[in-house]
């Protein structure tokens, strides 16, 4: 899962297995969450999002689960493929707070997923 | 649309020189973001614009950093003078809205200051 520190958390899985990448977010007021995938040498690419009024959302081969009680987000990838190898980031949107009109999108540190053939 | 376009893709410069990074957002997107990515600090938001107006620049590390958005299709991030600790990958992103929709990222500019 995500963590603060110098080294990215890593997850290694066999091709065809399911992957679960975890993320702990910090702000209980966050109302929107996004998972991004970043391949080497490229910019982050949107995978799936979820709003705080939901606890599960499914896409093609991916599912995001949101547990607001423990401020936890997970990304499940079904039948993981070599092309899924990348760094995965979760991002949380913090809404404007009292006295400010500013909302912010904060990114976690990322998890390196490696898929072995 | 070709997506968010950044230039240059790579920049190597000497300490003390001025560096200008460029970004063309996706047409019709009202928000533009500049991020910096390093291994130490991950992805950090430097500044974002809404309708060409800077809204939040609290992430800009120092006065050496400045960003402009003269029109809806172009933004620059300038570092003057550059320092070795500015070495990072700088991403530009754009989105239709803020807080309820994803941002689309460019390919980034890898800056190396020697």
C-alpha cells in the first residue's frame, strides 16, 4: 500500500492473478478519489474514480473500493497482465475548507506493480 | 485532441540558467495544473489556474519559480535561476472541472540542472 518514505511500496504478481493495491488517505473530508497509472517515462493516466457517496465502482478489469470509516481505498485489477506493470497512485480531492474557496488534489506516493509472465 | 502537450521532453541546463517549460492544455479545459515529481517527494502540486487566472500557488517552492497562462491554450513554468535541486520531472495537467473529474496529464519534462 501507500506510505510516506523514500522507497515505493512494491507488489509483484504472476500474470493472470488478481492484484490489490491499497491506499490510506489522510483527510476525512475528501469527497472524490482517483486512481492513476504511470508507466515509465510517461505521465499519470486516469484509471478509475469514485465519489465519497459510493463504496464501490467497477470498470473494465478494475474495481475501486472505498472505506470511509478507516479512510482506505483499494484498486483491484482482475487477471493482471504484463501491460499492467506500472506505478499506481491514488489521489484524494479535499474540498474547499472554511474561509477558503480552494480545493486540492493530493497524490499518494505510489505503488510499483510488477507482473511476471 | 492530442492531449496535453508539454515541451521540451528533456532539458539539461547549467546551474544559474533560466529554464522555461511549456504546456498546451486540452482544448476546452478550464483548469491547468503544474506538478513536480521526484522520488523523495512524489507528485507535488505547484500551482493551478482556472480560466487563465492563478488560483493557488502555495506549492511553488520559491520566488525563483513563476508560472503564467497568457491564454487558454498556453502556459509556462519558469525557473530563474535554476539550481541542481530543481532537477525533477515537471508535469502539466488539465481538467474540465475541479473536485469531481479527472485531470489529464502531459508526458512531462525531465529537467536536469547540473
